[in-house]
């Protein structure tokens, strides 16, 4: 699989998964179909849109309108199958997987444009986190990004860093993608299971 094809697949898979997470939040808030679709769009394209604007790149969904269809499909999936999905407590796990995908995708885009490691790390973390933050703020729920009880953005930062290190060390884009994805998802999963968190000020 070529790096470009891998990047395209990761982008689209992340869009669909994040759209489902947004749709589930909307269903839980008893929003109508329109509200579910709107909330599905925020995590699906929000972080990537902000990334592209900051990097002065064409916004990805303007050139690839199939992404919009995937976001709608994710929202409809949550709307019609939320009862089945809820049995598997999908929100945080779908969000964790989408976060990991978007972290390495954002980092890869910045790296491909020739930016240095600080920008690569920031773009990976922001791509993974900003859309979910928008979703939670609009839905008036406690943002996963800011939850004191669990690691979230730190996992995106780790995934971006692992991606960059493996890419520089080996030059293998596919291996870097896989390593970054696994690192981010594992850390987020550990945060969910064991309620891991960063230290807080004692004052």
C-alpha cells in the first residue's frame, strides 16, 4: 500500500468513526435526525479543517466530497443503530480509534509538507482532538479532551511522536503509521480502562 493510499484510507476511516461518535452523543441528547447529522460532522471534519486552514492547505473535504458522505453515513449509522451500538458502549472506543487515526493522519500531513517536529506534533494532536472538543461543547457535555480522570490529548501527542520517530528512523511510512496508531490507541485504551490521568496541581 502506497503512503498516499494509506493516508487516504486513514482519513476516511477516521471520518466515519468520528462521525459515529458524534451521532451517538446527539442521540443520547435526544436530538432529531438533523441534529444527529450536524453533530456527526463536527468531530468528523472539525479537526482536519482546522489543520488544513493553519497549514494553508486546501480544506480536505472541499476536494474530496466523499468525506461528507462518510460523515452523513456515520451519523445515520448512529441514528438508526444506536441501541445496538450502545450495548457495546461504543462512544469512547470509537472515539479512541478515531483519535488514533486522526493523530497519525495529521502528523503525516504536516511531515509531508516539510514542517519540523514541533508543528508535526501539534498538527497531529490538534487534528485528533479539536473536532471532538467542538462536538462536546455543542452537545453541552463534559469534553473528553478536558476530562480530569482520563488521558486523551496526551495519547494523540504520543501517537504523533511515535509516528514521527519511526518515520525518521526507518523511512517506512506504513510502519510509522501502524506504530503511531497503535501507540495512541493503546495509551487511550489504558486511560479508559484504568482511569489513568496526568498529575494535577495539589494546590
